[in-house]
């Protein structure tokens, strides 16, 4: 069976676009007084500068929902939280009614998934009224159970932030964690800068508390942790392999290894979504031709399997013109891992998209093999 490299790249691009369109919508409510650093935090954690460029729409008297067309994240903003206890109570009531409305809708896209309660760590204490707000919110949130994270913003002075964290812990609030963060560097003068930190921890905590169906979205929108993106991408690859070949014992004729392609296309689409980057057809074409069999515009199933096997460090060859389900799994893993290393390099800018457009299939394939060998060695040395 002959396969058209260009067609596979087109299928992948379509699958990528469809995957991104179908991502579930993540909704985070951000609560805290004006000036604590909510907008700075949102713009630092997520791509697309939502707090600056998003469109706010009032959903209740006190709550605005900020969204952007085609972007799978919305922020519930609560302006005026500093304007006294009546206002705060109003915000709490309205937030809870939004939460219940979301649950009633039965639609994950409409639910409030998490609350970031922001306290400025520079003040080094939390007001009793804020503790009360959190306690009463938890009380009313007992059944709805929307996770609350207390974010200590502008935690430039780490000791002070740690002391505040300890103080808040004493209240035994029903929250999933307290995270000190500095969203942006602070420059005191030319020689003294306080570096941004803590945002990765916040994303890890979100990863732990959000349901499975929102994990791809979380990774798609966050821009602070490459580690979290890679972790999710590895899980996608492992999941694709298990779903497709995990329990198969029937040898697959090499000539039919094209049947692996739909699984692999779906896997590539999900991994792309996790990295949250725009991928051009030329990058996908380069990737496909380099790993599936460089040289011509078409490849046959046999070549595909043969070339993918070369990506598996230390793997054997096909025996008797067939590959086992295990080997099919291995080469799919190899393809996925090669793609993850490519995405990572593009994400960090270690290779530029422009450069990739000029790279030959052989060069890219050699690069991917090298990368995977390195990864394997790293894993090996970590395990040993
Ligand atoms: N350097 C730095 N400035 C911050 C940080 N967080 C907030 N700010 C500053 O504090 C001010 C208020 O922040 P903003 O995000 O607008 O607060 P909001 O009212 O809660 O949305 C702005 O001048 C920000 O530049 C941070 O992590 N680093
Ligand atoms: Mg703001």
C-alpha cells in the first residue's frame, strides 16, 4: 500500500485544528482586591494576554467573564472586592450561584473549575475579613467542591511569603494549597532583581485538581511549565499506544503498518494541542517525511515500519515480514517521543520554525534520533 506524505501531513493538520477546536473550555475565577496582581498573574501564566486583550462580559452584577474567541480559557473577574464586606458577601453569593448554574448545565464548558484567591504577600498578613470570606465560601461550597487555591502574589520577599503561608495554614481552611508566586521580575535597581517564581508550582497544583477532560486544555493555555507540557504529552503517547496496541498479540504484516497511521495522527494532534503553538503544514510535512521515510513523495507501509524502527534506540528489526503489536506500540512511542522532542525545541526556540522549514528530511530524522537517544540516556541515568 502506497501512502502520500503530503496527504498524511494534511490529515495531521486537520486533526490538529479539530483537536484544538474541540478542547474543553477551562474557567477560573480569580478573586482578590484591586492591585494585588491578578491581571499580572493571569497574563504571566497563560498565553494570549487575556486580562489585557480579552473581552469582559458581565455575568452577574459583580462578576465579569473575560474570554477571547477561539481560546479555551475564561477568567471570572470580581472587580471591587476591596470595597468592603457587603461587596465581598455579594461577590461570594454571586460566585456560588454561577458555580451552581454551571453544575446544573451539565456542561463542562460552562462550569467554574477552580478559584484562585489572591492575597498580596507584601502586606505580610491576611485580613480577618478575608479569612472569614474563605471560611464562609468553603462552607457553602461543601457540596459543589470547587477547588480553591490561595495565591500569595508579589511574593518578592520569600521569608515574608513563607511566614504568611504558615499563618494562613493555621486557619485550617478548606483549600487545596497556598502558593507564593512572583509573576514578573521586580527590578529594584540595575544590580538587584528579584526573579519571577512559583508559577510552575501553581500549574502543577492545577494539574492535580482538574479533571482528566481539562488536562489538555490546561497545558494548551499555560506558558510557564515546559515540564508539565511534556509530562502530559508523554501520557498522551502512552495512552495512544495502550489504546491501540496494548492488548493485541496478532502480528501485523509490515505492508499493513499504514493501519497504525490514524492512531498516530490523533496522537500527534493531541500533543500539538498540549504545546499550544501554531504548527504549519510545512513543519508537519518535514516531520512526516523525515520519520516515515525521506526521499520520495510516497512511502509504502514496509518503509514506514522500517524507518520508524530506526527511531527506536536498540530495537530489533521486523521478523518474517511482520511486526508484533508490541513492536507496533514501540514504533508509535518512538514517533510520539520524536514529536515531543521536536515540539519542545520549537517551544523553547532552540530551533526556530524558519530554520525547520529549510532542514532536509534526513537532517531532521538524524536530529530526532539523537534527541531520543539523549532522552533515553537521561532517563537511564535518573533511574540508575
Ligand atoms: N514586578 C511585578 N509587578 C507586579 C506583580 N504583580 C503585580 N504587579 C504590579 O502591581 C500592580 C497591580 O497589578 P495588577 O495585576 O494590575 O493587579 P489587579 O488589580 O489585581 O489586576 C501593577 O502595577 C503591576 O505591575 C509581579 O509579580 N511582579
Ligand atoms: Mg486587574
